[in-house]
């Protein structure tokens, strides 16, 4: 028997809606297999991984802390991917945003005023947007592949941060630890509801960004422009839309949102710069964007799912003693299944039985 | 109806059927081709001609029915199998690599490992004996469309087929090149080879074909001897009813009306190695008239369209003037705001976004000119006014569709073209530039589109039509200019233009030599 993919005459709306859920189920099944191969009881492991973190208020706050950067970055990426700009470098834009936003509290610690925090957010966005503009400019000017340039710039950003915190920005009172001075109180992004947990305003930024971009995408001419240029660039040019300007728009918008996520994370969750400030949010957000079907509202849900994978990874590490690399394995499986299941939107599976095979053999004879 | 009584037919098709989803593209087709005949397959676009020949050539598998070759039932399940039987095919769209030479292209399609030098020598010999001069070592990218077709024909002949299928072979040729092709076909016929000739050009079918099979909506509607029919009676068989005759009222105050489009000294360097540079193009189109631009495909028409529409800007603002205003540095939206409307050659992916609904495709070309009607505060799209405008266009242009507001890609080519033309006509533009208005559109819809263009002009707009279809240009134009190798001849008034003159210009003759063949004709 042979399995064939047959192109559907029109894409399937059913599978378009179902595909993320099928992918989630397949990921859980594959995860269970992985845990049993590691010698753990799969039911226990999945429980600690996906259910336990949702049972306490404080851990729901942690979920929001982890989901905030994922959602912020992913809604920006959805604009990029819908307009056919493959920004893989959100991790770098996140880091540069965090660095640019930290200039005031780190380099000018004596400047203390309520204006510092809004300035930090704005500078973080500018930093991320400027860093996103580099691959955009390279693409428009030299027709370079943005996947490669944006990805390579991630490593540049990571090493730049590493150098900063070990060199010029190292905390003078920090006993030579590679980290900056801790932010003064005016530079800390406050908690939404301090009595119950640690979730900061970054989560609110994420929700606002998701709703705003959902509106832009589904209701406005700008959203139409993004989709037309992504689907058929030539028709976009015929409509009078500029592909080059869209490259800059998409990269700088997603860069700005990644930068905002970066400075929010540093100022809301960490409180200082360290050599590593992200557990791979910029890459995980790519999964979030696709799991959310590149729809900003879907991305909110997908961001919470991926955030749970981070939390569950930590929980499983403590409760059942699996490696923290399991988190990456889960995220990788999830992206793999999401992309694979998307095939079902445009194709259907056909089982070519022995009869068909015999017939073919007859033809070839 | 069989042409040969005693000898068996070369090819016999009985009850051949092909179904795509809910569409029966071919419905119990019967067809016989005798040895040594030129058999025409006639039908409008979408009648099932391509589906039928794809089944004969093995690229599609029939649902039911049988094919017999020299009296024996055969299954043709791949082009390779078709070639082995002795069926060769020359496609309408060539499959040649532009960066390779003619001989290399031919060698690629042969199954054996003959050295290229041998293939080149064979090709040269064959090309001479059939009167199709061709240098096997020339680069395909440098060849004209007619020459490229020769490569395809020679490639096909090298495999010594007994049946040659030609799909719309003259659609890319000048009238003179077509004449040469007909000589080659006569020659092949005299050698006993059979030819299945697919066309919708009735005059040439009447001229060279022995028998014709007419398809309509996937069914055979008749077999006939085209030489005993008139073009009108053949057209009636193809379309099923009379085609609306085009009415062309005389232009009022011709030559004195305001010039709405003026192109002065337009040059354009080629954007890619295989695109055509434009050289010193001058043209003006006045209110009330339709100017046609003839030319073999790939002589710079696409490049000219992009330059006039503003998809590509000019160096100097005065190179293109729309309604008396310099537009050379303006983009397509700004040119539209001056009153111009554009319809490109490609429908899917250029004139319309395939995966978007018709109402969204309406916004595509009209968001700048009709911002007040379709956009609210902060660029919010007014879906209800878009939808009602789309419905208006659909009913005015009689667009046939399967859903209230379907995706552009789900419409047939002709219906989508009706919508795209209607989208621009709906604006009552003062200048309309159309590239290939009726390419692939069925005869009834084509007549409607042509009449609409003439009426737009007579109401005081200027219309510029770029087309490869000479019949169409003669039907609607008040003057015809010819594009050849990136240069544009000065327009010949309709009264002075003849097929011969235009054909010579299409082949690149100097304008001064045009007078010669008129006596001959």
C-alpha cells in the first residue's frame, strides 16, 4: 500500500481550523513516547508538564510573564510572515531592544524620574526597530536573503550583550559577576496586581499589540496591503503598493515589538542585564506565530501554550528530573507537527491500495 | 465521415471522457484521424481541446473510453509512451531553456545519449529539408518566438512521429511566419504524416485542414469539411449561437480632440537579461479614439505596459503625459488619480490576487481613486460598499461565478477578465490602457469586452489596446501601431492598415518597405 498526497481543488476550511489542534495532540503523543523512552511514566510526566503549572495562582502569573514576550514578538512576526518577509532574527531584535532600553538605568543611574520608564520603553522599541532595519535594508538594497542575515544578526546581538555586561557595563559593585547594576525603582516595570503575583505590564502590552494588529490586519487598507504584497507581489505593485517600503515596515514593526518585549522582560522580570536574558523567546515566537495561524488573536492563545511548555519544562525538571533540553525538544516537535499538519489544508491523504498498484504495473508492462 | 475507407485510421478515439471534480472536461469524445490528413480540432477556450490532446499525449489519464492506434487498443500513460507509439506534440507554451543553445535544448529531450554534435547536425539537416532555417548553435534567449517554435517542431520531428499535434501554433507568429509554417505542414502531409491542428482561427483552418472536429463544452458538436464551411458557420458551431457583431461608430472631430495620453521619447533599459529594451517610443492617444498596438509576443509590449502604467517609473517626468500633466515620475496610484485605468496581460497574480475575493480585488486597483467610497477613518475598509460595487460590476459584465463573492482564482479566465475590465470601466476612466484584453476569453465575452472598449472611447475617453490578436485590433482600433524589438512604428490609420502591412512591420520590416506587398495582395 502506498500513501499519496493529492492536492485539493480548494483549501479546506475544516483543516485550516483543526490543524493546530491535531498538531498539539500529535506533540503530546510524541512527548509521551519520548518520556517513556527516557524511563519515566508518560502519564506522570505529561501531568507535571502541562497540568500542574496551571493549578496555582502564582504559576498563572509566571505563565503571563513567559507569554508576554512570546505574544509581543509573535504578533510582529505575523506581519512579517504575512507580507512574505522571513524575519528569523527576532531574538536579536529582542536583545538589542533590551540593551537600548537599558541605557538610562545602567549608564545614567542618577537620572531618576517617572519619565525614565516610558523613555526606556520607547528606546527599546527604537533599538529593536533599528536592528530590524538592517536585514530590511540589505534585502531592499542588495537583494540578500533576509532569513540568513536576520539569523546571523542574532549571534552578533548575543555577543554584543555578552561583551557589554562583562566589559563597559559591568556593575562596579558586582564583585566581577558579568551583569549590570540592578535597575533603580523608577526603571522597573510594575506588576499588574502585585498582591497576587509577579506578572508585569508586559502582558498588557502584548494583549494591546495583539488586538491593535488584529484590527489593522482584518479591517484596514494597511492590512490589505500586507496580505496582497505577501500573496502576490506583482498584484501588489499593480495596486500601487511598494514592496520595498513594506519590507522596512514589516521588519521595523516586528523589530520594535521584539525590542519592547526585550526591555519589558529586563525591566519587568529580571531587573538588570545579564549575558543571557532570553531562553530563546525570539525563536519560540516563530512557533507561536505559526501555531496561531498568523492571526494576532490566535497568537495570544498560542503564546500561552508555548509559555506553558517553558513552565512545564521547569516543573518537570524539578519533579521528575528530566533535562531542561526537553523544553526545546517539545517546541521543536510542536513546530514540526504544526507545519506538517498545514499540509492537510491544501492536500488530502489518499491510500493507494494494492489494486491501484497492480493496475499501474499492468500499464508499465 | 471517415476520410479513408479501405485503410484503417491512424488514430481512433471512442467515448473518451475526463472528469475534474464536478466538471466534465471531455464527455464521450469520438475522433478519427486518417493517415496523411490535417485534422483540425476547433473550439473555444474551455471547450476541452487541451484536455483531449493531453490525454492523447499521455499527460492526463482518461476516466473512460478507449484510444486505438493503427487499429490496436493502446493505453497511453506518459508522454514517453506517446512518443514511442509515434505521437509528437508541439506545445503552445514552449518548454525551452533560454540560456542553452537550440541543439542543447533538443538533446535534453531525447532519451538516448547521442552526442550534441550529432544532434546538431541532424537538426540542421532536418531544418533545411523542411524549410525551417535554424542555427542549432544559437542561444535560445536570442531567438524570436517564431524561431523558438521551429526548435520545438524540429525536436518533435527528430523523433519521426506519425502523428504531430500542434497546439495553437500560429498564435505567436506573424502572418508571414504562419505562411511558412503552413508550407511545412503541407510538406509533412505529402510525406504521409498526420497532423492534429488545434486552433480557434477559422480562416487558417479553412485554408489548410482536410477535416475538422468541433468541440463545445466538452462534447463533439460536429465533424465537417472546413473548406465547405464559411467562417461564420464554423463560428456558429463553436459558440452555439451567433456572436454579437462589433459596431464601430466613426470618431467625432477626429484628430482635433484633446490628447489624453502622450508618450515622448520613452527609453527603458532591460531589467533582466531576457527582457526587451524600449527605444524612443512616441505615441499619442486622443479622446474618442482606440489605438491598437500589434506585435508578436515578447517584443516589449509588457515592458511598455509597465512603463505607461507607472509600475516602472521614467527618468523624466515629461516622457509620459496623462491628460496634459507630466506623469513620468508618478507611481501607478497617482496616474490612476489623473484618470487613467490599466488592465495587465496576466490576470491571476498581476491584475488580481488569486486567493482574494472579488470585492477585495476591486479594492486592489481602486483604493487610491475611490478612497472616499471604500475607505473610512484611518483606512478602515468599508466592506458593504465594496461588496455592492462588486455586485454591480458582476451584473453589468455578466460575470459567471459559483459563489456570491468567490476568490479570483476560482473564476474561469474569461469571467475573471470580464470582472477586471469591468472594475476599470466602472470608474469611467478618461484613459484606459489594456494589454491583451481578450486573450483566452470565449468569443461571446470577447465581443462584449471589445464593444465596451469602443463605447468607452466614443464617450470621450482615450483607449490604448495592446494585443497579439490582429483580428481583434482590426475590429476595434482607429489606428494601429506595431511593436517590434522594443520599437514602436507610427500608427497607421485603420483605413490604410492591411494585414500584410501590419504583418511586415511585426516581422521587423522597415516602415519604408511597407508599400511593396500591397500590389501582391
